[in-house]
């Protein structure tokens, strides 16, 4: 918690805390993020909660398949996550590659067409 800094919700200044993700099919995107990343989604509403973050899927904005900021999500097992991505309607764009001695990176496309980065941190 960051209450001593004045935020009763525990967010640190500069922390990413709210996210809007474009989605062509809200239910499909919710099911994808629930099964691949363990996010909590509300089936009747386009809202979600993820560790340290909340947000919503939006239909009024096109996806950003190749431009703009790239969101990187931590996964415990990058190979298992990539398997789930393929099984749940996403697409693996780049297979895992090392990024220094303690990280593996891969990129995927979610069912809404957004490019998402996956990162697995490993002991050095």
C-alpha cells in the first residue's frame, strides 16, 4: 500500500493502474485474458481486474497491432502461456528469446488484434 504517500488505494505515483484494451468481441477477449493470465473478468460487463491493475475492454477503438506502446505481461511459464494463447484464440508472433541473463520475451496477438508482450523472469 502507498497510503503514506496519500493514495488510499495503494497505487504508487507513475504506476500503470488503469488499462483500456480494444476488443472486437468482449466475451472472447474476457475468456482469453481469464484463461491465459488469470485476470478476473465480469462476464456481463467489459471490466477486468489484474494484479495491481484494473480496466475494461472497449469496442470504440481499433486495436494497435503494430504501433503505439507495447504492454508486457509477466508469466510464470512462457512456454505454457504461449500454448494457452494458441488454444484460446490468440496468435504467437515471436517465439521466446533471451533478454539478458534473467528474462525471456515473446510477443502474441490477442483475439482483439492487439500485440502483447510476454516476459518470464528467471533467477540469474
